[in-house]
C-alpha cells in the first residue's frame, strides 16, 4: 500500500475476463474450477467418450446447417453426411468405421426430433458476445440465438430467443434450474439489446426413441432476473 498526502491510495482494480462456462463451473464445484481454470490441469485421457462424440455430432450438424443454410429444412442425406464427417473425426484413432456405424443411427434419431420451426428460422450461431459487469468482463459464444421482429410476428415488442442444444433425456427444466450458463448469456445479450424481451431454453434431443423431444418452454428473462444476474456476475 502506498501513501500520498498521508492518505492511503487504493490500487486500481484490474478487469477480470471470464466465460459463462467458467462461472457455471465455479457455481457447480470450486475444486473443479481450481483444477481446470486456475491450475490448467488437463485429464490424462484426452479421448472423447462416445456419448460426447454423439453430442458433438448433433451440435455440428445443427450449427453448420443453421449457419450456412438458414431458413431451410435439411434432408436426411444432408444430416447423415455431416454427422458422419463429425463422427469420423471424433473416432479417427479408434476404429472409425465401426464406431460411426454404431453411433450414427442415434445421432440421426436425435436430429429428427428437432422441430421444423428451428430449421426455418435465422439464427446467429456460435457468435462472440461480451459484456461488462462491474470489474468482470463476461465473454462467450452461445450455441444459437435469433432476433424476432415484434411487428412481423404480431407481438408488441421485439424479442430475442436463446437456445442451447443437448443430447440427453434430461428434462429441459432440470437444466435451467441446475445450470446458470444460459442466464449469464442472456445477461450479456440484454446489455447488447436493451430494448428486446429475452427468453431462453434448452432443446433436449435424446439419441434413443423416436417420439418428439421433451417439452421445452422458453424461460422469460425478466428485468428483476437481469438485475440479480448482473449483481451475481459482478460479485463472483
């Protein structure tokens, strides 16, 4: 501590730059955060478990089609080609053809559960966003979000919808209650689009079964929730 004119000079705080996933990890388990983000300790086995490879393939297909061919419903052939490319990459060092034949049907089952209106919308995919909360700069790349014009849809206000895709049987509401990650993204986007009403949801797509996906209502990001989230981020 230095002194000037007999008064303590408080050192200037530095801006802390973090991602929503890092804050979510801190909320979930601070020991896990310490190993992953502070000590930068990587697991010895760097291979991706098979269920994660399936999830990665679903993400790859959804994100590349929504990014490169907005407002178009893909064919089965389009989805199969992209899913196969992703799985072959994930299993390139471990019997790729055998693993692709095993997991490709499940990936396609998950993709076929996606509501048609998802394909027919225009999404911002994996776009960099950032916002400042006190001394914290929060930055990240949400899966997908879209801007909805109020006049065009009959609503009184312009809206923003944020979606995260998961390949799981878990109920979407359980994800919303367990993980704050989408709420953090919503706070950043609210700063970028202060006049829009934001909602967010998880789209859960199990790789088993053929029925529709679990019901996934959008969660409204209210003004009170935005203010509380801003305080939460700044305090962490």
